[in-house]
């Protein structure tokens, strides 16, 4: 072959080889180093806010363990909200944007993780302990209370739909924890969540002292008297917070307290299907244009069903706890971690809530919560008596 021909072929072969050559691969150590660097950068950004909410959570848990607060049924979550608001309306604004990312993480990510681990407090066997009668009572109280909240809150008091739903969720299921769990589903603002939490704490505390008095008062009339077991189901199906149920049950007796806690836990277990149904209903309402006016100020667009993964995780953890028998020490440790996560979330909520926003909400949210409380006491008693008579 002539030399000039070989000279022409060589560049052509070189160009073809370059075109087909495999691009250089990024070595795994380089990828790992980049990931570690990004994680460290994110951790530095979250650390100040997480440290602040953790400190408030630590103080809240310690205060919640004092005899006076425990006997009053005031738990760490309520204390964390109060402390968070005190700091949030005094010192926190002076810190600037530094803790903002971590506080937002506590309010969202840690909250969802806390709801998932909340399933470790429950087992599916709890349903069997109160029977289908107790489960039916819990379901009827939940549906009627939430429906009443949406109707009275929006139609009678003229509240925005999100606030009415949050107050209804807290009153019908499990107080502040239910409000926090419903917040990402309804896409509420911090002040709306805070108003709802405040109302359920006020009337839940009132119910904690009122129910033992009602038990003794009804005992004077044979037609209305309740057995300790029936009282436990009544208290567990209508009082807001778990801690408040414990106090109201123990004021009557050990049997009443045990039944009340189980009935309450079954009611808490309904949180997951409630959130899924609520998400589907909101999506359908938005698709039909019913929520366009209500959400215009928030700039929201109708979308598909938002499946709250943390609610499904809650059910999965409860199922795991029902099937796998873990050592009591392990369960207690997980519950302590869960309490810490939820307390941090409540502290984050308090930090981002301004007192002026609560004052702006006015008396209407409190009036709605009062109506729901009256329904829980009177209507809840009628539901308990009616379903018990029907299924026995």
C-alpha cells in the first residue's frame, strides 16, 4: 500500500476510534466523596434549627414528667408548643434565617417520621379488646364529629375550610397529633395549625376533669348509669388526647382506665384511613373547582390524590408491632424516640407561630371547638348508648 494512502487511513482510524470510545467513568470514590460533601453541607444548614428544637423538646419532656403536669394531663407535646411560642415570639426572630431550615425540617420531616413510629404504641389486637362495638363507636364518633366541624365551621361561623378541618381532625381523633398529621394533607399554614392545636388542648383538658364528674352524676340515675367498662369506652371514644384519656380513666378506676386507653388507641388507629380518605376527598373537590376560591390566596392548583406515605407507614409499623413480639425495653426505647421526634415537631410549630396571627383568628375557632366538645359529650354519649344497645 502506498505511503500516502496509509497516511490518509491513520487519521481516519484515529477519528473513528475516538468517536466510538467509551467516555471516562467517574470513579466510585469520587461519587461517594461528592455525596458525603453534599450531606455534610445539608447537615450544617439544618443543624442550628434542629439543635434549637431538640433543646426545647428536651426541656418540654422533662417538664412533662413532673408530677403536677402529669396529674393535670398536660404532656410534653403541649409544653413544647407553649415553649416554642414563647421563644418564637421573643428570641427566635433575632436569630435571623440561620435556624430556619432546621426548624422547617422538624415541622415536616421529623413530624412524619414521628407519626410513623407512633404505630409502635398500637397493635391490631387492641381492636379485639374492645370488640366490634367499641370500633363501631369510635368510627361513628369520628365521622360525625369531623362532618359537624366542616359544616358548622364553614357554614355557621364562616371559618376557612382548612382551619375547620384541622379543628375537626383534632377533636375527632387524637388531639394535637391528629392536627399535625392532617396539616400536610390540607396544606395549612402554621397559624392555622396553632389555632387548631390550642382549641383541642383547651377543651380536651376541660373534658379530662368533667368526665369523672359526669360518671358520678349519671350514677345517681339508674337509666343513665355507666359501668366502669362502658365509661372507659365513652371516655376513650370522645376525649381528645391520649394523656387526657388516661387521667379521666384513672379518676374512676383501673378497669375504666384500661378500657379507655384501648378504645382511644383504636380511635388513633383510624388516623391513617382518615387521612387517605380526606386526601381523596380534597382532590376530588379541587378537581371539580370547589376549592378554587378557598385556595386562591395560597396559590394552590388542583392536583391528584396525595397519598400520605406516613399514614401508610403508621399502619405498617402497627402491623409489625402486632405480629412481631419485641422485648418491652425495645418498644419503650422506640416510643421514647417517637416522643422526642413529635416534641421537636411541636416545638418547631411553636417557633414559627406568631401571637398576632392567633389573635387575628378571633373567637370563631374557639366557638367551633366548643360546639364540637358539646357534641362529643352529649352526642358521643348517645352514640355509645345507641350502638351498645344495637350490637348487644
